[in-house]
């Protein structure tokens, strides 16, 4: 072992039975929107945002929507999965390459599986709404590509300008689209500081390498200017070379090169500043002169795509293209038109700017809203990041969107390549092709609910049927029972078909549904009736909704405020704050229902509306005919089973068995103290772990429990005793 030393190791004997995680609900909803995988919602607002198109329920929505809202009144944990019929489709948009005039961004016609779609020539990205359904056709987008501010240079007329008539030649190629927003403003420049007389040479003034052009109006500021220059007087520049200018008295003189003769160089420093008040923009519209910073809209044509644009005064004019009366770009707003004059340089500045290189901006809109609900800076280059270190790759970044996902054309050596930007979309473009699919069936509900079998992924305590009971088919409620019996950690709250409750012979119809149509035999489910009357505040109407969501809500309420094994019913844990019930059962009707293991919701005049039963659907007489006993098992069995996982691959000897018993006893002491059981006994010793068990690598653990029972029937007797009889003797006689 080498030299003496301290060897550190840890032996963890602190394993304990985990505490109950809280009540989680489970529900399948037939909604017009929402994910097709189980998703945890934690509030009414969260649910409505995820599963309703408008953010609230509308007339015609499925019963399951109301079941969810009822449950979320008293719970903050609900696993929802969406049932959807066959032939559904996602709304889509196809974005094309921006370096070709061919291929217009357009709705993609919808897709059942967007990420299996193939790309056509020049298509860069397929956008699709995150969930399938027709609601997606109300989602719209705009995109804005990185645009530089173009300097449209001024020049003399003899050599031609970068603008003529109504067309602007860009100083660098960019693929603008119809309707992009721009502003036009004069090129501004830093004031020039001149040191006199050193920077004066004859009539020339030395300036920085900030290229001046002929005819720019300027004013001078200084104490001792070169003669005959005067402060606060407008002069016009003559560009001698890149670092020298002369000054003229008029624009015509500037264009002719007729400079003011300087008779001395002055002293000290003076400033030359551009006099913007003396300038007019070289553009007009049918309505007249256009002011600086007015938002204008671009027009592009196939013949000039990438190198030239035209301008329009409105988005609608821009989208109409060349068939409108566009803005005219005139040659000389700052000089006498009869003698030629100067074309002043100006900026063509994009309104929607994207700072990141190789990225574009995506704006997501809902219907005709003017403000985007989401804005993203995106790239088609995998692994690219923005200034905050967030991934910009379009497929990754849009995972944060509540509306849109993307499938980017990987390129594979084809056109376009994998990083090429999509064509800008400055005006709103609709997604299209989304379909709700066929009407949902119980088979669709079964398919969606089967996801709840994954117990480790989706912790669950109570499932609700969403009002899907039918006298014609019972596939779905029976599947919920199967799921609960398979998981062994949750319970199913079921409802009665509306047709049975609305029948003139409703009592017999309800009992017949339970005994002869559904015909269940399980302690992992319960059946409740009738429907609940509530006020639909979103649509200003009264409606009757399934009761299963209210049974589930009271389960969550009980688990949060007492313990899950407390009986659910009566004026405390069974009180419902609702307007009315579809059927006000009489006491005799309630007796018949309860005798048939159907839990009635009762209208008690002056005492409110209450759940008045807690039976399971177990057919034989047993403690497990009561929900509170079943919920006790739902709490303790999974918890103890989880704790026992840690003892796999231990030795099966007296020490291990004693530790296991100690852990369970400690846990059950807490359950007993919290009134879950009258008593319990744990056995894990040599008496139930026989040599054959040990040889088969088995550890046998038995837990005996005496569950606490609920009071459902109260027998109250008044005993009249004679004056000379003791109460003790009277009690013996009763």
C-alpha cells in the first residue's frame, strides 16, 4: 500500500424514499393549434396561447378545451397532447435566392412534413408554421437583407450622373426588392478646420481626404478669414483635387470653375461647414418636392436587377412596379436649370438595417397587426453567432419562435449554396396551405394519449377524458384506463356522454352507459356526472362543459392543500364554484348512481354545488372502491419503487434487508403521521427472503398497510333516557 497515508472515500447510506412531486394532469385536446407532442402548460394564459389560434376559445371549439380550462383553475401543471385528424398540413412559405430576379417569395402550398420536402432551383429556405392547421395561414412575415447606405455621387452634366430620369444607379450591386423602405438625405460631412495662412495656397484651400464635389454650398466661421471671404455667407465649392478646394460665389461659377480670388491667407483657424439649408433633394414626386428623411419605397426590374432601382412614394405604388407615376430624379435642384448646374450627392439609406454580416432580419406578424410579434436576426451559415453570442443559423434560432420554423436548403453544390441569403421580403407575405385535417376520431385521441405511457418523460397523477365519452364507441376512455393501469402512478377521471345526460330517461341512460357500454372494472378510474354550467366570458354565453376537468381540478387542489389521499368530495374538498349543473339529481337518483359506482355532482340549495362521491370503477367490494385509497397507493408505490432502485446489485444479506426495511419504515412513519394509514408493517427479512429467492437474485419486500377510510355515511341517533338511568347503562342498551 506504499507509505502511510489517509485514503478518502464516501459511502452513501442516506438514500431515502422521494417525496411526492405534486399533482400533474394529463389531457388530450382536439384544438386548431398546438404541438403534436405532450407539452406542459402551467396556466390558463399559457394554454390559450399554445392551443387556441386567437388566444381565447371560440364558438365551436372542442369540449376538451373547456376541460383543460376547468383543470387549470386549480392547478399549474397539465400535460397536453393534441389530437388531430388525418390529412392535416403545415402552412409554408418558400424563400428564393436574392441574386436572381427569377423566383418570387411565395406561400409554399402547405406540407404534411416540411422537413421531408425537396427544394427547387434558386429556393433557399422553406419556412413553416410551428404547428399544423389552417390557423397558420394567418401568420405573415417580412424579411430585410443587409443593405449599405449608398452614396449617389454628384457630377457635372457633361460626364453624366448616377441618376437620371427616375432611375438610381447603385454604387455597389445589391439585390433590392419592390417595396423596401429607404430615406434620401444629403451627404453630410465633418466640418473642415483650416489653419491660415499655412493651408492657403493662392485661391486653393487644403482640406482632408474627404472628397468634395463641385457646387456644395458651404459657410465659413472664423475671426480673420482670407480676404475677401465673409463669415455667414454661402459659397460654393470647386473640387480642385482630393485634398484641395476653391470657393465660388454662385453654383454656376462653381460648375464653370470660376473661383474667388483670395487676396490674403488670413490668420488663425477657421471652419468650413456644409450649409444644408441651402440644398434641395434632387427628387420630386407628382405631389411636389420631397423632404429630407421622407420614407420612400423601392422598385426593381429584371433589366436593372442588382444595379439600379426606382423609387415610389407609397408601398402600393412600389408593388405595382413600373406602371405607376414614380418619383422623378431631377438633374439640378440647386442651380439655374437653364445653365446646367450641379447635381448634389445624396445618401440612399435603408430604413430596416441589419448590422450582422451575412445575416438578414425576419419579422413575424399575426394577421393584419402593424407591429411584429417576433423579430429575429438570422443566417444560413451553420454555427454563426450574433453580437450576443446566440446562434443565428436559421434552423437553430427559430426554435425560439412561437410561430415559425425553418428548413434551410443545404446546397449540396447546387444553386443556391448553403449560405446564400434569401430574397428580401419587405412587404407582408402570408403563409398558406395549412389544413386542420379531417374531423378527429376516438382513434386520434387514442394515438395522442398513447404518448402518456412514457411515465419517466411525463409525470402524471390524473388524466381527464376531455368530454369525449360516446354511446357509440368507448375506445378512448378504455385506453385511458389501460394507460393508468400500465403506469400504476395515475388515475383516469371519465365523463358520461352528453346524449345520455340530455336524454328524457337520463338516469337509466347514464347507468346503462356505465354498466353495458363502457363496462369497466378498475380501481384506476372513476366516472362522474353531470355536465357543469359555466359562463363563457370570451363569447358572452352560457355553456355546459364536461365534469372530468373539475374532478381533476379538485384532485390537484386536495393534493396541494392537504394530501392526495384525503377524500375528494363534500363541502370542503368537493365544493365547485360554478353556476349550475345540467341535471339537479334528487337524493334517490344520487343513491342509484352511487350504488352503480358513478360519482354525482349535486346541487344543494343554500350550500352550493358539490362533488358527492368518490368511488372508483372497481366492480368488487374492496377498499380500492374508494379513490382516496387508490390515491394513497399512487403516492406510496412509485416512491418506494424508486427508492428500491438503488439497492439493485447490493448483496442480499441481513444488512441490506435491514437497511431497506429502515428506509421504508422511515417513509411510512411520515405517511402515518399525515393520516394516510392507520398502521403499516414492512417485512424484508429471512422469513420472506427464502434461499430460493436469494438464489434467483430476488429481494422480497412486503408492505402491509391499513389505509384510512373516509366517512361517507353518518348515522345520528338521539337516545331518550329516563331520569334514573345512567348514560353508561343507556349506551350499553343502544
